[in-house]
């Protein structure tokens, strides 16, 4: 095996503690598992324990794990189990999860980190509040320059990224959100929440990179919000920006949406992790929406020419939600490719905000859903027509609902009608033997859903010969549904349910 550098995840957060009851080795070297959630002050409202182990890897590797019970790997990896020891093998960098009865272990094996540019401006002093020092470095860096955050813990309020400047967080660096509400200026002309930890407004060509961590301390801010001591923040807000890129970074414990990208073009987010708490009961159980935390993963809003690739999403609300809050903006050419997802709500969503004329040319592909309340969601209730939307090569382990496609009106009095016109689903595979339920709806309108085509809808080792056999309901609301059944079971046009 290749030599491996292993280290405790550099969270910088006070609630990060080592778990003594989980035995873990990487190529024979014991490594610690850091507990992310629940923090010590967490109580009965928290979900299962979430742990993380992190290392650097440059070749083949083997992890030996003594799990707390039956374990499932997400996504599946080559593994063997003997005498209570689970051995997981791979080659090169990887991010995966190990699901156990009362624990969820997230494993990040990162590539060796290249050295920063020799002329990078460097933030090194771990001051009580590093906001002014970091902002000054960004403000004075030339276009094409790099600001390097060295290993260490740095408390910050709102930081503004600058055009053409790269903010690079070295491995072991952690930017920690201040708990002082006075450190967050109000963002004018920004839909939704008025505050954010990182802001890119007209920061064309800016980038955020590295193997460091941004810890938004969402669990603490939520408790402060309930007492009126903090307004709450997004973790990252990008507004009216072209050519923004994010790569390698870990976005941790957002209070609300982890990433909100509004009216952005030519946006790339690659190899990024967004990890937030999932509150009990979570998973769309009874009372879930009284405790869920609105900590979405990544939400592009009125964006064009966007690529999300190789994501790791463990989120308290929707994992990826493509939106349009402003009727003046357009939504087109959005690709989400390669992701591992846990969410109690929707894994892949278009809506709920769906203003403007159209939301088109959206592709979601090569995605593994470990657990979700709902896998695929279209909520088109404003003025837009959602068209040319493709879901393909998606595997699902556990979910409550396969899909919910809805278009129409929010209320009967609404004059505008949202429409769905042209959706394809290909290679949707549920790993368990039964099909979870799915639903088509058109609230407050007689207008049905437009063309929807399905090819390859399977559970376990069998494909569904008809939509009804695949668990889908409300078929009268999708009369143009085209269903491609296996050759041996091919059926004609499906009969709408009674």
C-alpha cells in the first residue's frame, strides 16, 4: 500500500471530539474519528451520531473498521467482512460514508495538497477576530493573486471575495463563523436571508479552493436565533457573479442554505462537501418540518451555465435545489454530475421558487442517494415552464418517496400557472427490493403535466413493467407519460389510474 498521511479533521470547532468507541485503521495505522454531530450540548432533538475521519492518499488504500453494527457503504466500495472487521479498499482519493445503526461515519481521503503560489499573501496570525486582516489581504491582492489561509483556527464575520482573487484554505485551516451578530452587515438587494458569512457580489473570476474547512457554527446560531440574539446567516452567498469557482473545500454546519448562487453565470463547483446536522425526527417523519433546519446544500437561483461535480452532501434540508426567485433572471444549462447525498427532504429539486418564463436544460446524473425523504422533486408553482430536465443514472438506497412532480398554482386565486414540459428519467435504480411511492400532481389547475419519459425504473433485480407497478400514482395528471418497460414485459401506453 502507498504511504498515507492521516490527521484529525481540522475543524477548529469546540464541539469536535474524538470517538473512543469506533476503531478505525488506514493501511494499518489507527486514525481518529471526529464527532461532528451531535455536539455535547445537543439533546434529544439530534439525529444519529455523525463522525468524520480524514486523510491524504496517493495510491491504493485499505481501511479496516470495526463497526458498531451492520454497515452499508455509500457509494458502494469493494469490501469484505470477517470476524467483525470490515475492510474497505480503493485506489486514489475518495469520499464515502459508512452507515451503521446509530452512527454515520464520513470518510474523506484527499489527494496530496500542492504547494501554494510563492507570491501568495498569507493569513497566519490566529487573532481573536481575523475579519479585518483577511479582508485587507483580499482587498489588496491583484487580479490573479492568491490569499492563503494557513493551518489554524480563524474567527471571522462577513468576508467579501474580490474579482479575480483566489482564497485558498490550506489543509488544517478553519474559518469559524463569529457568534457576534454585529460582525454581519446586511446585504442589500439580496433575496431571502440578508446575511452571509462569505459573499461574492460581482466578484467575477473569484475562486475558493483548498482542503480547509469553513465552519458556520449553525447549531449554535440556531439556539441564539430562538432567543432573538442572532439573525442567522447563509454560509456562502454569490450574487451577480461570472466565472466563480469552488474546489476541494468543506462547508460545515451551515445555519441556513450552505451555498446560495443568485444570477450567476459560468459557475463551477467541484469536489466540494457540504455537511450539516439532520434534526430528529428528520427523514420526513411525523413532525419533521417542525424541527428541520433549512440548512440546504447548494441552491443555484436564476443561474446559467453551471456545473456542480463530485459533491458530498449531508444536509438538513434539500441537498440541491435549482430555483428562480427573480422573474428577470433565466435558468438554463445547469448540470449536477456525481454526488453522494443524505437529506431528510429532497435530494434533487427544481423549485419551489419558479419565477420567470422558463427553467430549462437541467441535467442531474451519476448520483448516489444514501438516504432521502424524497429523491426527485419538481415544484413549479409560479410563472415558469420547466423543460428539458434529465435525471439519469441515479441509485437510491433508502427513501420515503421516489418522486413528487407538481405543477400548477399555489392557491386557487393565483392567475399564473407553472408548467412541466419535457422530463426524462433514465436508469433510476432503487437498491432495495420494493418501489417507494411516487406522485404526480397539478394543484388548482386542470392542465396536466407535459411529456414525461421513463426508461429503466428498477428495484433490486427487477424492473417495473408499468408505472403503477413502479409505485407511481396520479397518472391521470401525466397522460403523456411514456414508459419504456423491459423487452420481456413491454407494455403499451399506461392506463391512468382510476
